[in-house]
C-alpha cells in the first residue's frame, strides 16, 4: 500500500522520520528486518493515535506516561500474554515476542486489544497482521493494507471506526 493513499485519509505525515535511523537499533536487537511498509508508516507518522482508537508505537518515542515507545510495548505484551498463555493456552494460540517465532506487538486499541505482526514461517513468506480482540484473527495482509481497510470501513473487525484522523502523541528522541 502506497503511503500517499493513506495520507489521503489521515493527512500529511507529521513526523516524516528517517526509516534507517528509526529502525536500525530495533532490528539489531530483534535480530531480523521488520516489514518495509510498516516501518515506512511508523517513521512517517510517528507515535500517535489513529481516529482516537488505535495507538501506534514508535521505536524513538520518549519513555513515560505519554510515550508510545515500541520496545516498551514489546515488554508489556511479553509479560501479559506470557502469563495469560501459561494459564489459558487454548485462548492464546500465538506466541508473542520474545518467544521463538512470536508475533510482534505494534499497536494497542483504546480498549486494550493488540495488533501484532506475525513473522514469516513455514510456507508463509511474508509478514501478516494478527489482531487480538478477545479472540484472535489472522489477516492475510500487510500492515498498511490493514490500516487502509480499517480506515475505509472495509475490515470485518471494528478496530478503527468513524472519521479517519491521526493525532501525534508524546514526542520522539532526537
């Protein structure tokens, strides 16, 4: 999905960050390259909230109350989902990073649901979106296709509803 099409709905990207600078350290610590479309979206828009409903985290967001620091989200979801999956494995069918092959949390809704990226494995050669909303939904699409469909009301999940908008939240490290 071309970011300019998403920009038609969300407006011009407020951050327009440097993809290499934003992601080099995160990918080194993670141990693999993340999807290009996802990195481009996050670097362009920065940390913020889509349509007042979905918080998007950024690797250089400042830590703290308003900060949407990506690796903090990874730590939070690892603790939460790790504990829950040990108690109720049938309700948590996907491993969450840092578990081997685990899904990577990239966004959180205002109701506490998470959007993950599922790494390629086996016969699946590309990253896919997984959404946890009390039950898990695996979507055979890229992150930007997911955002586009959610903003247009074409997604069968009510992740983003109402008028498309993007509001920056917090600040980024220089």
